[in-house]
C-alpha cells in the first residue's frame, strides 16, 4: 500500500489519462496565500527530517523530477530544498549521455548516482529520459526502449530492497504555460542560457511526449516507487504539493537520532 496518499498519486494498476489531468493548482487548493504559508511550515519540517535522516545513517530517499522543458525542475529544487544541510543532499542532473555513458547500459550512470545511506538524492531528469526523449526521437528502436519499463521496475525494486524510499514527480504543465515561460526566457537576457532551439523542436512534438509520459507513468508507478503528477502551472501550488508529499514520506520513514556509542550518563566536562 502507498505510504503517502495524495490526489496526485498514480495508483499502481490504474490508468492515468495525462490529457484529462489538470495542470493548475486552483483546482486543488482554495487559497494561494494559505498554500504559501503551509509551504513555509512544511519546508521547516523537511529541514528537521533531513537532519535526522542524515544523523540516523540507516535509510535513504530518492526524489525523481521529470517534466517538459520549462516545467519547473530547477525551480522546484531551489525552492523546496533551500535550507537543508547541503552535506546530506546530492542533486544529479542528467544530460545527453556522454560517449562513455553510451558505451554502458542505460542504468549505469543512474545507479552510480543513487543516494547512499543517510542521503537525499535528487534526480533532475533520470533514467526515464530513456523511455521519453529516446522514444520520441527514435534514438533507439522500439524493440530496445519497450522492454525498458520492466527493466526500470526491476531496477527500482533493487534500490527499494536496499533501503531506498523512492518518490517520483512529474511536473505537469500545459502547452500554453510552456509558451509563456519560453517567452519570459527570450525576453530576459539573464535567462537566455536556459533556452535552446532544441526546446522549440521538442515543443512541436508535444503530443508524442504526452503519450510517452503517459505510458512511462502508467507502466512504472509501483508500490515500491510511486509516481505523483503535480499540477505545475502555478509554482505556489507545485512547491506546496511536492513538499507536502516529501514531508509525509519522511514522517513515514521516521528517522531518529541514534544513541551515542558511549555511555554519556554522568559525564562531567571540567
Ligand atoms: P537540460 O535539462 O535543459 O539541461 O537538458 C538536458 C537535455 O539532455 C535534455 O534535452 C534531455 O532530453 C537530454 N537527455 C537527458 N538524458 C538523456 C538520454 N538518456 N538520452 C538522450 N537525451 C537525454
Ligand atoms: Mg533545457
């Protein structure tokens, strides 16, 4: 059974329809102001939990972020993890694979970046690119990408069996919202570095990407590695919803400070 329930959870075995799923937070929270206040409280709690997770050195948490371009992956990492102890969080951004990475299986670079005990690992893009961009761009034939859903489920089970809690977020934005964010990047020289012509090409394939996302999320939301679809047109709701799920996951993991290895009773410091 899923440890953390949420209106955004894809229940294993259910059929999620990406085009019928809302992208705006107003549909899920009555008040932006309240959500922003709740987000601040949740963020404080996240910081406390992470401190305990790191001290305990028994469990690990993997957070996977996937989205279309301008979907808000970078912003989510900046907003949600501000204030956590950097020593206990490792963010990995997966780019176009290098020659060396391509000469191995697609999970090789992913497995190396999986969080160690006590850590929160954040994936900015992930092994899912290998059934998303790779599928849409025909980088490999279907006979190669199709079996990857099953391989991914097995791989994530391996991580889960090794004490990793896995939480996967798809930041769901509308095509209109993407247009606005691209325009903002074009209008602001400080954001040009975030824009590439490749982004426009991918935008033209929006429908193919939606099909690929829908399949990936339906095939790979398992009890040991659930997918959540976060309405992400409104950043205030996105930050609130993601932090809430992370905090509830950590409450369930319930890490605690370990005892000292020494008997500290009666210690007097001269
Ligand atoms: P960005 O996240 O904007 O820095 O861009 C990274 C780019 O790398 C995106 O266009 C991804 O689609 C691409 N990418 C990431 N992983 C893979 C992969 N396994 N195969 C092909 N392209 C990838
Ligand atoms: Mg980009």
